[in-house]
C-alpha cells in the first residue's frame, strides 16, 4: 500500500498533521472523514485504497459523535449495513 495521501484529501483531514498520518494505522479516521465530508474525487480515491471490509468496519463501528447522521445513513444504505451492527451483507 502506497502511504501517499493526495493533496485533495487534505481538506478532509485539516486538523491532523499530514506528516504523521499513516494509511494503515489511521484508516478508520481517513475513511470516516472522507465518507463524512469528501467529494466524489476523494471517495473514488478512498475506494481505490481501502477494501469494502475496511470501509464497512468504519461504518458499522463509527467514532462516537463524529458522523453526520445523513452521511452515516447514506453510506450504511450504500453498503447495506446498519451502523453499530455486526450483520454484514457486503456485495
């Protein structure tokens, strides 16, 4: 996995030190912020970097109080998940 995060992702992680962010160690943070705030370009990048299981984990076990309700509902619907649930039906 290339640990390079494109510049167009930076606005969605504005409060973090980019030199310290690691794609593997910080994947839940990156996934959460991009799905919650990102553009189509950002989400396309996210889907090219992380697999559906990693993304589903971030949706199913959301950081408390950090998701916009509409975003969490939307991505839960797209992935056929219920946030906070262990039931999976990932296509």
